């Protein structure tokens, strides 16, 4: 890749983060609504910190940090880098101001620009900048999911943006058959991937079926109305306890009003659209629904095997419509975009996986415990960020992400 092309990509990704933050006030950018979420201001600062710490500190001549305290303030989980500000207390950081954080980003951008303009791009610089840009795209998605959770806590139910009304009903759910057999999964080719997508390896699959589309709001509402949240036979023991502790009787962001179900969206509170995919579903809820529906969740190997022959296209964040759309078309729909799809696979290393050395090696490997894999991307994932081998992961209780359900069955 030539320096000009990389500089253009760098600039576009960095500007996109500022675009996503632009509808928000300085007050919006400072607040943290729960320990799992982070303030917008922190996301903007941390993504600059990533480039400063892992690119500039290594490659810049006579490196000097923008502010020495930012090394601790914006460190997320990199123990080899040093101390970290406690994650649940990020919302207490009224200082630095949003203005200073934006100055920090501009300073880092100028310095990265000088590196890219210095001449030929060696393999180290290319790899680190590419990783930093992929990392920033992950935080762009987190920025949107975190601000949605924050705005939902307000009795005003303010809108971040607008939503587009549905025009067409979703097609009826059908089953797609797959023969299984000995297949390969994991990243292949020369494009970017995270370390947790490797090495490519063989797995054996029994014949299986996948649902042609994601579970819709209307279908999930039938589970709620049938008393699915009150029937322990459908729930894992830990999920049943989580449901009771959370007093959960429906998905996050659903409310029952005088006129029926409503759903909080990034476009504000809206009547629940029966045709759109059900989202913000925890693993516990997804598994319980699948049992109620006489099905199961797919394994990640089944999902990747089915997705491998499909182009990576769908409804992503670049549309500016930050809410899933109804399925459209025929065959296997909504494989990419709209909603992350829970699998029944625990997040664990592939055979032969080795954690890379150094602090960057903490990116994925150390989280391979007590989490489940999700696949496919969502309506707030940047276009071009995901691929068939991409492995997202969250604990079973997580539901503030745009996570949904694709059913599977043994064939």
C-alpha cells in the first residue's frame, strides 16, 4: 500500500469517529450509563491513545506524549502498558474536557501523518496503523451502542438520529439445508484479520439447517406473550437466575404502552416494528427462545461454513440508519449486517493458536473464557470491517449490543 492511500484511509476512519460524535453535546459525551459502557469522550481519547502508545511511541523519533497522565487515563486493559483508570469510573472524568480530547486526537493525527509522509511504509508501520484503524472501527460501534444505552436512561427518550419506516414485510422464515462434512474455518488469504481468527483449521459438521433470516420482533413477541420469561423449562439455570435478578420480562429497550409494545431506538422511542429483527438479546434470551421455538443456536463453525460463500454485504452503519431492517430477498438472508448473531460456541482458541508477544497480544487472547461467539456484524458496524471468519465475543448476559438470533436445527 502506498503512503498516500494509507493516509487517505487513516483520515477517513478518524474523521468518521468525529462525525458519529457530532450530534452529541459535551454533556452527552461525558456520561457513563453503566460499567460495561464508556463515555463518548473516553472512546475518542482511547482510540487516539492506541495510536500514540502502539505506533508513535515505537516509531516516532524523539517521542514525547501529548500528556503523560493520558497513558493511565485512556488505557483500557493493557496490563503491559501499565496502570489503568478504573473502568466503572470513566464517567467521572469531567477533565480533560471534550475540547482537550479533540486537541489530543488532532495532535496524534498530525504526528501519524508525518510518519506516513516520511517515505516508504515498512511492514511494521503498515501493520500497526491497520490494527489501529480496525480498533477504531470497533470503538465507533461501541460509541453508538453506548450512547444508545445512555439516552435510553433519560425520561425524555431523546433521539440521536432518525429512523426510516419499513416499506415491505419480511419474507416467511424457511430452512436452508447444509450437508456438513469435513470443512475448513478460520481466516484465509492476505487481507487483515485479528489473531483470534487463526489458524485456519478443519472441523467436522453433522448435517444441519439454518433459518433463512433473523428472528423478527413479531416472532420474539410471541415468545414473550406466551409466558416464555416465566417458564424455567426454556432457560439455562444461570439464565433463569439472571432473568430474576434483572427483573427481565422482555428484551432491553422494549416497553409495553397503552398502544402495545414500544422500542427505544437511536431515533427515539418508537412503536415496535414487527418486521424488523429482534435485537439487544442476551445469550440467555436467545437460547431460551430457540428452545421454545423447537430449535437451537448455530455453532460458530456452522455459521462460518454457511456464510463463506456469501458476499460481505448487508445493512451496516454507513447507511446512517442505525437500526436493523427487515429481511429481503430469498435464500440465506441477513448473514452480514443488521444484528450480531449469537452462536452456541464458547469463545476459545482455535487449535494451534498462539498469543502474540507484547502488549498488542492482549487484544484478544486473554478474553478467551466465559464468553460466547457472535458472528456477522450489525447495523452499527462499519461497512468493510467484518468478514466470514470475524469472531466477536461477549458474556452471556450482554444485551446492549445489537445482538439477535438466527435459529439452527440438526438436519
